[in-house]
C-alpha cells in the first residue's frame, strides 16, 4: 500500500491496567430461560478449538442441527482461500424461505414472526409464521408470473416494512437472487446497482415514512428506471396511498397482484452453493462491489451466530435496529431470527421520533430480549440525555453493537443506563463480506472489555499481519492488519461479475489469507481491538462509504477539476466526510458552489454520503507520480500540522501552506 493511501496510525493496544473487564451480569441468568446455550467460557474454548482443528466435523454437525436440508450433503467443504473456490455443504439441497418460514409455520403457525413497529407508534401490526408463509407464497407467485426464474436477480428498494422481509423470502422461494438497495440511495446509485446486477424486476413502495417525514420512494425508482431498459416490471407496495406516477405495462400494485394467486407455492430446490443474494458495498475504487453470498453457508453462519452470539432461545423477541438495506439487516433482521423461529421486530422509524424514548418504549412494548444497534444511534441517545430512558426493559438480556468501534464511555452508558447492568453487551465485529459475526463475545459466556470485539467466533482463525513485511505476527500484544487463515461457511464467494476483483481485494493481498481491510490489535489476553479501515473507507454513522466513490461524484460536477475526500473524527457520526476540491475556474469559489457540490453527492450517492464540509483549495497535495496524499489532508483537519511528516515528495510542497490557510479561514 502506498503512503498516499494509508489511514493515520492507530492508537496502540491499551495497557492491561487501563482496561476494565466486565463479567456476564448475574441478572442475565435470571431472565429468559436462565441458561445460555453454552456452559461457560471453557466450553467455548473447547468448541472453538474443535472448530479450528476439525472444521468439517464441527460445521457438518451445526449445519444439520440448524438447517433443514431437503437432501443431505456428503462433502462439508471444498476449495481454499488461495484458489478462491470455496464451497460448503456441497451436495446439499435446501431452500432459504422454507428454512425461515415453512418449518416454523407447520409447527407453530400462530407464533409471531414479524413485529412491525411502524413510524407512528400506533400503526404497527404482528405477522405470525402462518401468515408469513401465505404472504411469502403469494408474492413468490406474482414474481414467477412476471417471469422471474431461478438464478435471476430481483432488486428490492423498500423501506423498513414487513413487505421488505416478505419480498426477500418470496425471491428466495423461487430460487431467485435478491439484490437489496438501501432506500436512502439516490436514483443514480439505484440505477448502477440494477444495471450491474442485471435485475429485470424491482420491488418498491409508493412512499416511505421515517421520523414523521415522507420519502418519495417510487419517484426515485422511476428516475432510476429511465436508464434501466432491461427492467420489465416494477412491483409497488402501497404504503401511504399517495398518487404516484405510473408506467402501464411495467408497474403493478402489490395488493392487486397478490389477490390473483394461490396462498401456497412449493419452494424451489436449491443447491447449497446457489447464490442467495447480492449486496453492494463500497470498494476502494469508485465502483461498488456486488458481494455475493450463497445459500447454505450463509444461512448456517446467520443461524449459528444468532444462536450463540445473541443466545437466542425459542421465546425471545429479537430487535435489530439496522436497515434491511445493509448487511446487518439482512443477517439479523431477516435471516438469523427467522431461521431460529423467533419474532423479529421490524422498525420503520428513527430513534428520535416522536421523541428520544422511542427505542426504549419499543423494547418495553414488545418485551424485547435482545437489542442490536450501531454506536452512532447510541451516541445520539446518550447526548439527548438519560431522562428519556424511562422504560423498565425487564426482559432485555443482550445488547449488541455493530458497524464501528464503540467508545468505552458509550459502551459503559449502554451497559449502565440501557441495560441497567443486567444485560450482556456484545460488540460484534463483521462485514458485508463475512456474512455473519466473526469476532464477537458470546452472550452469557464471554467476559468483555469496553471497545474490544473480544474473541473469534467458531471457525474463524484470525491473524494479525505486519502490513509492511506481510508476515503474520504471532503471539499476543501485537498490532497490524486483520486477516483470517481459514475459510468459513458464510464468507462471500465472489464479487458479482468481477471475480478477479474479489481475488485481488480479499484473497490475493496476503496469499492464503482472507484480508479484512481493517487494522487490529491483539492484546495480552488474546482479545481483539478493531482499529478501522486501512483502505480509503470512511465509516459515517455505521455506513461504510468509499472516499473514491464520493470523489467520483464530486468530479461529475463541471466545476470541479480534482477532488479528494477524507474521513475525520466526528463526535456524533463517528467519522464525517470532508471534501477538498480544486476548481476549474477559481473565481467560482463561493458558498453556492460548495452547496452545489454537497447536493451533487446527495444526488449521485444519497444524503447519508454528503460531505459535512467542502474546502476549495488551489491544488491537491500530490506526489510526483500524481498520487493524492490524503494523509496530509487528514492531519491538517485534525490540527496536526506540526506532524505532517515528510512533504518533500510532493510535486509542489508549497501547496500545503495554502491548504492550511484555507482550512483555518473556513473554521
Ligand atoms: C467496521 C457492517 C469496529 C469495520 C457489519 C468493518 C466494526 C466494516 C465493527 C464493515 C465493530 C464493523 N467494531 N468496527 N464491532 N463492526 N466494523 O460491510 O471497519 O457495512 O470492516 O458491515 O465496519 O462494514 P459493513
């Protein structure tokens, strides 16, 4: 990795005396069934060792326990990280929707599957497993009638409503591949993803409703579809009933279509390795990657982590605050809870609407036992004040954190104020590409340290690698980049239509390893501390963005000659996007231009990617070979002008002072 591209050095592993260790709260065992799935930490160590020494035996047993295969597998795993041809449960056949719905509906049709908590607190409803099966079948039929076949991709662009989950499962029922696009993405981003995935059908809603505000979902889809000639059909769920533009022959109302078809359709028989879904994530170049997951391996990962990390038992009510547009929602709103046959809370709103008590009220109202959210929401709620936490939350025994590092003081607040020292906090580290948790405490089992994701999940063998030498750093008290030494069932199999990119991004960086792209330390007790991305990623409010993608959006503006985007620390959002631009015509340097550029990013990616600040500068700091040195920009923004390091390799070292001047003038 070149100097121009690397993130700033991260803090060293904390000294032992600086860190508190928390044990599982005693009250954890007075809730739920009173027992975790495992006995104790020794039990974890024993199973973990087994999962590393004999992964085939370990995963074969778990897969048969957690999933229902229509045909059993003989080969547990084939392929390797070196060759990028991993396959799991090879001869097995199964269907995802059958595993998530049918088997529970047959046994327990009246059990709650989805608890829909609508944006307005009074508007939600509960869907049982029996109802869910009928709904899934009806939509599956509609899709089939629209010509969707096994192996086709179907795009979902829906808000957080039960129909999003129904759509996921209807698609998998007929053997198609879902490609969910977060409904906060712009029409341009949606268009790119629909085209890349070659989706011929898009499922959407007339409008979305979030935090009391309406979002013109169908309008955004219409805009995108102008440039997607291959999309033949658009299925529209009526969420608010507003008038929406309509393209005859292409657009169909969900409620009208489902009335036409039977309430049961047989699930398509799928091979374990048939693709289950694509999910686009930012890469280090401008173009997002369609990360592909396959059926059995992904489902085993989702169910196994649901069971052991969140300690899900039959009567639990699971509430993941993540959106189905991101991997957290895929795995922990949809697949993990439904595979395990428990109720999943689908929350349409925001933590601040109608007031800052919303999450806590939802937890009380539905007797939630596990709650899972990103630290960015916790920072917001902590700042809003503890007086908003009036709920008892008596059933709460697991509190999860995901998506970004959680600062120790936020962790402690979560523990004391939300969990009332009675719930076990699990800081779960994973990625879109890992499919499910990879480094994480197990609820009820693992002692935790605020800010550390703790220990590897079963089957994950972490390696800390020295980024300079490429050598693995053995033993404890080491710091480097994080990689995994063994394949695991829920790892992504490819980047859609770009397998070479998959190999180059994950498997060819350190031969024989899966490279996470994150820096990490392993402390004196073998606990892992995630430091954040070492590539050009920015993590804003738990959303993973690529600086290259935002730069590409800025350069689309006719005003911009060059752009560089960096992430800087932000108290609320974790990191914030700051953009530096050099204009083609310097006389255009005014507030309107800056506003236009922010708008440009909102339009081309989505509001969540908009820069918090735009600095117009005469030129970017570049090496003689033209590489932008973002490190210098980051240091200037964080006030570390004294320690810019060697700037003599810049083609024009004098530019640094001019940038410093500009940043100071604006602040
Ligand atoms: C970061 C989200 C620290 C990390 C599930 C990773 C975390 C990226 C944690 C993946 C955590 C995720 N502590 N950092 N507990 N969990 N990350 O694909 O940088 O949206 O590589 O998946 O988020 O983001 P993604």
